[in-house]
C-alpha cells in the first residue's frame, strides 16, 4: 500500500515538473547551469510614422499666386518652376500667408533623404487628405475689406467658383469635404460661403469668431500667425527674464503683430 502511495506521489511530482517546464515557469537550465544566462531580446525600435499623403487640386492661378504676381489670368496651375517669391514689401499681409507656404511646401518635393511630414501624391486614390490651394485670406486682403466695396465681388466669385469645382469632384462627394484642407487664417476668409465648408479641415489661428459647429479642435488645425517682426535676441542665456531692461508687448487691434517698447 505504501509503495502505491509513493509511486503516486512520484508520478504527480514528475507531472508537475513536466508541466512547469512546458509552460516556461521553471527554468531548469539555471539550476543545472547557473552561469549560463538566457539570451535577452532587445525591443525592436519603433518605426517612424509614414508621412501624410496629400493630393493637391490643380486650380487655376487666379485662385492663388495670381493675387501675388498680378499677371494675366492663366487657367494652368502654377508649377515649382514658376512659383513666385513672397513680396518683401507686403508687411501685414505676411501674417496670413500660411496658405502660401503650405502650397509651396507641397510643390517642392524636397531634397533626397529629407524627412517630410506630408508628401504630395498625384493619384487621389492614394491620398489621405486633399489640399485646396485657394488663398482665401489673401483674397480677402486683396479684394475689398467692406461688404459694400465693389471689389468684394471678386472675392465672392472666387469662392463660388472653387465650391462649384469641388462639388463636382467625386472625392469631395465621397466625404462631403471632411478630408479636405482649407487654409483660412484670416478670420474673414471665405466669408461668403463659409457655411458650405463647415465639415472640412480648416487651418485657423484661433476660434474667436466662429461657432463651434464651424471650427473646433476636433477637426481643425491651429496655426500661429507668420512672424512679421524681428525676434528679440539680446537675452542673457542664464537668466533671460532678469536680464531684460525693456518690456515688449503687443499693441492689439490691426497692428497686433507689431510691438511697442517701454522701459521697465
């Protein structure tokens, strides 16, 4: 009887040992070979996120760079070869020039090996997003500032034409514009037909003048104004705050991107 108990105990013990080795909870090598270390697996490095694939519509130049060059209307889209430089004497208009730099970035593919957050694709079927190269902020600044100014009709017609163009696109119809990007850094940009682009991804500088259903952080991108004043570079690196003897502050209103100086 005792022999059966002993044999049963040995059988159960061997069964537990075998199960532990099989499940990996018992490392038998560390017992018999204490100096033999198990190989450690290094975690694989995280691969960088792929760049955003952007399809840019081929709009005629009257929707963008013609407002800069003031040349004869051309129905052909601008290319990297005839991309105009930003005028040096345009002053305040520069703070709303994000649309210009975004379009230029997509036109210039960059040098070999350059890492880019967004790349242009020429087949819309492979696009993650669609960029609309309409300079709506520059259009407002160029075509009358008051609603009664006759020049505002040009701004209104450009908005009508670009929406007519987009609504015929199957890619706009597919998402109702939810994957389309509109730069609108001026608060009055696209003022006539703004309600038709509520669902789009808008590049804005703030949400001060828009209802939540039109612009919000759930879908839009906040971009700061382009810097139009020189940076203050005379700080002491160890204690820049205490080293300053001059207070810099924004004026507000139209000239809010300029600064005033006052002795502290």
